C-alpha cells in the first residue's frame, strides 16, 4: 500500500451567477399559450379535459417562466384564467 495521495485534476472558473433552471424545450401546454398570445383577448378562461385548474396553473406557469412570457395565471372557484400583463 502506498501512502502517496493520487492527484485530482480539476478546474475552478468564476461565474457571475448560477443559471436559472431549464425546462424541457417543448410542452403539450405550449399550444394553449401560443393561441392566447396570438389572440386579441386580454383575459380568457382555460379548461383542459381531465385536468384540475390548480395542476394546469402549475404547468402553464412553468412554461410561462421558461419562455419569459408576459402572462399571468389565476384560479378562481377551480377555474383557470390566463391574463395578459
């Protein structure tokens, strides 16, 4: 047995800040956001068959953040609303 320590090769490099979390490139919810952005409506009600409004809000918020869109989601009485800021 050798008491010699093995060398570890490494780099340290300064960075300004940690990168923001990346979401996957596309989502099945993107078409909802695309359609709303292209529409003239400032506020819409969104329903997706078989999906709870709060679950939808979470999914859409992830895509809004990832795509840096100026949209706002809200849930009132278990109904999801999308709003342009």
